[in-house]
C-alpha cells in the first residue's frame, strides 16, 4: 500500500513539473515578443503590376452569415478585373440557394464570381479549398471562413508583401465582433488575443515557424502547390500546410496591425467542438510533421519552438491526469503526515500561474490598452482552460490512437451585439453527453476535495482545488444549460 501511495504522490508531482515547463515556456514567448515586436516590417513598395487575386469562401450550412460574407468579399477595394471570388459551397440546406442567388446577382453587376457546389463533401474544408484552387485564376489566394468580415482595405494591406518572391503567406490578426456578448465570448477573445498578438508576433519576427490560421490570410498559389497542396489527413489543414510550406523554405509574414473581425462561438457546445477539432488536428499534424522538423536542417531555435508549439495540446492530457491525482495525493499526504508537501500546491500554482497572468494581461494591454479587466478574470480564464481538459484531452487521445473523425464546423449565428440571440436558431454544436457527465462529476469530486482540505486545515490547497471545481462545473454546467435553453436545432454539422 505504501508503494502505491508513493507512486500516486510521485506521479502527481511529476505532472505538476511537466505542466510548469510548458507554462514557463510562455516566458520565452514574452521575451521574444518584447525583443522583436519593434522589428517592424518595412512598407513594401507599390508593385508595378498588381497581381490577380482569388478570394476563396469555403462554406457549409451558413444560413445566417453567408450574405454578410459574400457582400464583404465583393466590397474589397481592388481592381475588379483583377479580382475573382469563389464561393466553395458544400451546404445541404437553404444556404446554397442564398449563395447561388447572390453570386448570380453580383455576376450580373460585373463581378467575376464562381459558385462551386460539390456533390460530396470529400476532404471537408481542405477538399473544398483544393477543388477551388484547381480552378482559381489568381496568383494570390485569400481565404475567409463564414464567420469573418474582411475589411475593404484587406487586399491593399496584404498583397504588396508578395512583391518579395520568397513570401508564401501573409496572416492578419483576428478581431472579435461579439467580444462583449457574454462571459464566454470575453474569455475566448482574451485567449485568442494572446495567441495572435504575442505568439504570432514573437514567432514570426524572431524567425521561428508560425502558422496560417485557416482564414483571414493570403497565400501565393505557387507556395500552396509547391508544399503539396491542401491535404485532409488532419483536421487542421491550415497548420499542416503552414509547416510543410516553411519546411520548403517559404517565408511567412504576420501583420498584427491589420485586423479582420470575426464572430466568436456564443454557446459552450459550439466552442467545445471547435476546441476539440483544433486540439485533435494539432496532434495529428504533430505526429505527421514533427519528426521531419526535428530531422531537418532548420536551426535549433526553430526546432525547439516548433516542438513546444506543436506539442502544446498534450497539456490537456496532463491536466486530466492532474485532476484525477490531486484528491488522492492530498489525502495521502495528510494521512501520512506529509502536510508540509501541501505547500507544493501553492508553490506550483504560483510558479505556473504567474506566466499565465503576465501572458494574458500583457496581451490585453497590447490589444485593448487595458489590463485590469483581464486580471480580474484570470481565475475564470484559468478555470475555463482546466474545464476544457476532458474535451480537448479526448481530441488528443483520438489523434494518438489514429481515430478518424469528420470535420465538424462551428455554427455561426450572426451575433454582433447583445441584442442578438442564438437560441432557437437552426444550428447547434454537438453535445457529448458522457463527457458532460464526466465534467459535472469532476466538479462534484472537487467540491469533496475542497471540503476535505478545509476539514484537514490544509487551506493552502483550497485556491488550487477551487480552480478545478469552477472549471469543470462551468464547462459542464453551461453545456447542459445551453442545450436545454436552445430548443430544437439541427445538430448534424
């Protein structure tokens, strides 16, 4: 019995240390960001001849936002004779009728616009992009998902950078049209701001690899073809192509000051579906490409950053392990009289939490010019990340075991202000009932752990335990409540 107890406590401490390594990596990102953020790109000279551009709009059942998307693409400021719009529609509902009719109207108004509807959804988004690419007339290919609203000057801001023939892709920063809609959208916006402002800027300007985010960016057509084209053997075709292209020597540019607004998922189940896809696809890409990266000729600093970037989703499995080990480790330490080890919780919480706090507060300061609201929300932000560990950990496990799954797109509802509502609209995110039960069960499990800590007088562990308790109850509880509040909806996405 003593051996089992040592194994549990040892495993608990080992998981904490591994998580601290990944949390500590955020210090390195911050270092790279502040060292290189002022290494601004020189303004490209106006090209003698503007390149032809194809705008690709991959859509699947986007009833509420399809018109907004197509009209925004048509409003891009660029010579009309050099602009082609492709509506790549795999829809199975009334979206197809709206898209086709709008494309016909724009064509009659003088736009070069192609409506492509595939009979089968082979390859999902990657398949649609590949099908469109084979017909595209542009030298440059811009991609916008259905939830994005490209600004009129997007092409003017991005196209000139392709004057350098080594440039393969230009990515812009995501904005959020419904940032203030709810606590959930506010937390998501904070997470995304840190990724786009800190990570992308740090990696791109320090010469590390970074990735196209699937939308709000522009590619050189020749770069896509040279890197092997769009492939659908992972759920993150954007990440996959990005690394393949950079391994081929193509250069990527990130423009943090060019913002492309988008709609953030407003219900928990849609958000979880998106996160599951990103986590699973990220690990699928890791398994596919990381060995080639580590064995390649890139500098060590590029390989190390790529390793941390691509393996970051393994943290979700570590958090699952930590959640399961925390309570028994606490009980063992108290019963064995190892109460002094309870300080490990507080120390690890502080060591791991400090870079996270700095990370998100600095990102908010850089994006919104204020940090106090984010600081006040830090416990909620950390709790959300913990609460997602079952959902995202499932995606990581499925990727490692080779389990294939469909590309489940994120529902969009054209939510732009607090007056808008998603309830009773046609689409809804998929709900994993067993997973919700596990999340709620772990929330209750940690209520027991908190009560035990109070009873035993180990108060230093309570903040650590409370984050887990809140995270699981928030994610699981909101998933359940929003299913009940949403009414009937189409769930086959």
